[in-house]
C-alpha cells in the first residue's frame, strides 16, 4: 500500500536577507538558492525520505524547471509516473525571502499547478485502490481539491488536508470530506474568522472545524506546540525546542511525519509527535525539500528524545 500526494510542484527561488522588506522598500540580500518545492511535492518528499511508499500526482511545465522538478522527486524516492508534463505553461514558481530569524515571505506563481483538472483526477482515481491515504493542499484549483477528496472518499481512503495557502471561504462540502485538517495558526485564523495565537484559541478553532464536518483538527502553533481535537478527545502536544534557521516547509514536514506515523499504525497522539519532530528538524536547514529529514536523522532524533 502507498500514500498519494495530489498537489503542487514548484521551483523555489530563495533570497536571504538580514530582515524582511516593508512595502515599497528595496534592501540588499545575502544569498540566493534555487530549490525544488511546492507544498504537494514537499510533502511527497517528506514521506519518501521517511521510507513511506509515495506517489505524486500533479503537473509541471515542459519548460522552466519541469524536468528538474520531476528528477528531484525521483531522487527522493517518489513515484512520478503520474505527473503530467504540460506543454502549454511554465512550472510553478515560489519566490521566497527569508530573514536571519528564519521568518519568511512567499509569493507563489501557480503555472502548471493552476491547470490541474479532471484529467488529473482520473489519473489519481486509478491509483486510489493501492493507497491508505490521500494528502491534499490548496496550491491547485479548489475544484480539483474537492474532486480529489470525493474520489478518495468513494474509495474509502483517508483524506488529510493541509489548508495552505490560507483561504477564508473553503467550500462547505470539502470539510465533510476531510478526515484530518492541519492548519497553522495563521491558516486556522483565516478559516474560522478570529485570531488564533495560543492553546485556548487554537482549541476553539479546532472545535469550529469539527462542527463544519472535519473528523480531526490539528492546529499547529509552531514553537508553541500543536492542539488536536476530535469528537472523542482534545489534547496538546508541546513543540521540540530547537534553533530554527528557516521555517520554510516545516508544515510540510509535519504532514509527512504525521502521515508516516499513521501509515505505520501508530496512534493519533504519537503521529502528532512524529509530525512535530519532522517539522522541528526541517527548521534547522535552509530551503524546502533540502530541509526535510531522512529516516536515519529522524529516527536518531526521536531516540535522542526517548520517544
């Protein structure tokens, strides 16, 4: 059995600066990196690096980094035969600025990701009988996300949604199709319409998401931990103390660790610990996929923490 990731595949163009610019300001940067990214591809690599059988379904452009992006996924161990090479558009691009504190600003140009459609759903549907879970994000058209979730539900496959980039008005039907939703505090605030910045507000937000039909809501609070709510229980998982140099892809690493733990049969509580560990490790390196931990590093980290 496998896990399928259906979503975006980007190239990340990353600039590092002493601080993030304000509107209208030009500042000098320090370094520049070109790194494979995209929330879908990141989460596929996060899973494959943890040695989980992983399929990626999505699109890249025939020009502008497409072949490089597919090759990088293959190097990570992701199955890529269901990635469509779109001849009509460029690959997706994310332009990222990161400051010395590890905070970031990101602009995403969808490119081929914006063309994901029913043809891709059909390719996804052919894979679903081999899967235990489908992982989704919001960097592809929302109609495709809903259709993919429906296809997974029809196949009795678990649906995990990372609602990023944040959208205030997700379709009501999507919530009904989601087994686990994993917003960070900013995304949770966008979804529920009130600020989310601590355990109390995170729990309140999680309960709102349950009321909308989600079976499990996990609100990630970064260095402040994570709050989880289901119909049966609510609990808090503290974050791992770590020196962060770049928070890009930390949420993607979290989803990879979470899904990997569930794939191996661990409890929801243990899965959030795995997600938190993977997310913490991702903040110790620059970039998106370049920061995602391999299984040896991940296992050593958990052993060191006696988990």
